[in-house]
C-alpha cells in the first residue's frame, strides 16, 4: 500500500507514468519535462500559458525548474521495480525467470523462447525489465537509437529531424554509450589513483600521529635541560653580581670613611686655630699682640 501511494505521488498527471526529468511550474505542480513542454508548445500564440493541473495562468512561458530530489526519488523507485525478478511474459501457470526483454515486443523471454525469437535488428534485447517508458520515444513509440549530447537525451531517428534537436550533435546510442563508458573508465582510473594517493597520505599522517607523543616528549626533555642550564647560569650570574656589588660597597665605604677621618682631623685643626685667633682678638693690651 505504501509503495502504491508513493508511486501515485511520483506519477505525472499528463502521461500517467513515473516522472522522467521532473520539473516544477511556479504554481508548485510537477510534470515530466517533455510532457509539460509539449503542453506549453500547444499553448504558444495564445494570450497566456496555463498549468494543466490547476489552470493557473502565466503571461509568459513559464521557466521550468528541475527538481533534483524528486528526480532521484523517481529513478530510485524505478530501479527498485527493475531489479525485481522479471518472469517470462507468456509463462502464466509456471512462471519462469526471464533472461532478456525485447523492446520491440515489450515482452520478457526465457532462455527457451529466446532461441526462436526474431533476430531482426528492430528486436532490441536488453536485460530483463518491467519498465518500457524510458526505452521508447513517447512521440513516435519507437525504440531509442540515437543520443543528443547537447541535451543528454535519447532519441528516435525522427526526433533528430525535429526543431528541438536540429543542429545538435547526435550519435548512435550504442556509440554514445561506448564513448560514455570509455570516459567513465578514464574517470574511474583517475579516481582509483586519487583514492590510492589519498590512502597513502592518510597512512603517512597516521604514522606521523603515532610519533607525535614521542617527539613531543623529546622536545619537552630538551627544553627542560635547557631551562635547567639557564637557571643554573642565572643563579651563578646572580651570585657574581651580588658579590661584586658587595665588594664595591665595601671599597666605597672604606674610601668614604678615610675621607671622613681626614676631614675630621682637618676640622679639629681649624677649630684650634679659630680658638687661638678668638683669644687673641679678646686681648686689650697692644703689647700682648707682639
């Protein structure tokens, strides 16, 4: 039930199939790109364009916005359906798993019936599938045989002559697929080389990470030794400086003390002379000054 409900949500209201390259109009409704473009083409020349779902009007042709998420969901849902066991279309009572699917007949065949199936090039055989909507051109109901590189679309031969793809580079589908695979193989090889290179870098960084604690411990040890040596030198320098200051203090103190002693002696001598002079100055009798 849930799968059926999801399929309803992923169904285009124009073609009634699962969305193919879903786009959204401004009104919010979603359609297959090819379906809505066909509808808008029929409205060309009228006064306005309208949404097939809600009839919302647009004065100019609406810009189609690709919905990547919805496209991925639709492709995932379709791939789940395709990966389920596909049984031979005509084996009803005793189902037999099919080995190939014919796009021309839209029938899945078992190994036994595959041997007698038509060998005509029109009967294209592919891996078993239940879905044919993405294998045929919706306009011509013919199997895709060409590929437009500009729009990245599969085409029937008549599509190449239409206005939409006129002048575009168009290749045979098988050739385009082969070229795409070759490009993918080149990209695949480059990605393998890049992955291996990345693995080497990761391994190198992991090895480096393992040795970081050891290198850090070695650096800490060297720094501690250097700091200890610096502290020892600082202590020795401090002792020498303090000793020198103390020595200079003692020498200066001795010098100042000697100078003070000499000045004190001089002061006493001057004091005695001053006293003598004062005594002489106090004598009144001139004869005593001889």
